[in-house]
């Protein structure tokens, strides 16, 4: 068979040689490892068994099913979330160590004189998990049928009524301080060590109003020992739709919502943050998970990272003013 010869131009030869040289000089492109390809730690600034712990485990299970790796909860309780924050920062920015932050992070930023971490600079937000409210309850036989009744009585007889919360500087405690300032009432706010202590005080009439999370008062409300007067969100809660908000009950502008959200160390790849954000969004839309969360007093709600970052900033400013106005000393 006769061989066919095609002429090769000088330009074509030059291009071919250049491409060959480039292919020899350039290292092969390596495929990026799949994320996640091993278990992910989720560090909580709370002990085991509480609402934050239980809800986090529900979300962690859903994330594991969605992304094909275990999301392992590690409890590191400590004042101001310091132990958990340090562990999360030390864990690196590869997306394999996450942490749960809450509205308490915003309070800690203002309550501690020298907090060894900055919740805004040291972490990057992924997504909220959900929100819950600080609600107002009385003992069932209380003469106060509405929050408005309580506020009127507090104005008519200043310094005669007591409001109970858990420890000074908690969201519940600052929620009571905000009520006092916003409604312009003179009441005594009494902090108790635990929520059960607060409820017992309410049943004994040592306090006339309690400010607490719905989940912690749910049993007493369902048993008929406590009566819910109002919730603290900007709109009515899904778990108590018949209860008015504080604003509806006569305290315009009052709003307190606690939140739980996932964060990673600052510098974590935006691609990893985006993947986790989408996984959280998918998880909290699962009907069974939403209902289980609602039973615990938490309304699931995911959102873009920018949303929780804005909320964290606004809460830091908000609680700073409340702490200053209540003359609560720095820790």
C-alpha cells in the first residue's frame, strides 16, 4: 500500500512541540478528595441530655444520612462556651470540626471582659438549625390572665411583684430584664440555679411570673399546673399558636428569640460551607425531624450563612445594651 505523506508546516510543528513540552512539565491534575470522607466532629458547649444536645443529635443523624459520614457530637460544657470554642478552633479549618453556637454566644461576647475567642472573627457561619422563644408563664390559679394584666399590676403597685429566671446573664434572665425596660415596670428579677427551681418558686408564689423556654415548662403547662401568658417571638409560635406574642399582649417592640446554628472555623473552604449549608437545609425540612424538634420547643429554620451572621451581630449589640442597662457586671 502506498503511504500518504502530508506536509507539516513549520507553525504546526512548533505548536506540537510546545504542547508536548507543556504536558511533560505540568504535573497531573489531582482530583479533590470528596467531602466528607471521614467522620465529622460537632462540638457542643453544653452537657448531654439538654434540649441543645438532643436537637443537635437529631440534626447530626440527618446530616450523616445525607452526606454518608457520621457526624459525632462531643459535649464540652463550660462558662461562655470557652472550652467548646477553643476545641473547635484547634480542630482546624478543613470542615471536619464544627461547633454549635447559640444566642448565648452573643451574650458571652458582651458579658465576659476577656473572652478568649471572637464569635464573629474566629468562626464562619454555616446555617441556623432553628429558633425558640423565652415564654411567660404563671401558676394556674394566678389572678393574671394575660401578660397585660401582669404589667398593669406592676405599674399600679411598683416593686411588689417578682419575676423568676435561671442564672444571671442567661437568655431567660436578660429576656426578663428586657421586659422590665421595654414595659417600663418596677419588678424584682430573681435568678435561680435551675429551671426546676424556678418552676417550684412559681408554684409556691415566691415569684409571680416565670420567663423560660417552652420546652422546660411544657410538662407543667400540659398538666395544668402552669398557664402560658405569652411568647416572646416576633410572631406566634407553632407549638403554642393560641398564645399571643409579648408585642400583641401589650409590650410593643419586644422580641426575644434564641437560636442554634452550626459554625466552622474561619478560613474553611466556601465550597465546604455551601455543601454543609445545603445539607442542613435538607435535614430540617424532613417532616419527622421537624415534628420531633417542635415537640422539644424548637422551630426548625435553616438559612444562608449571611442570615445568621447578621443575627449574631445584631444580638451582640442588643444584649450589650440590656446588660449595660441592667448594670450586670462583666465576668
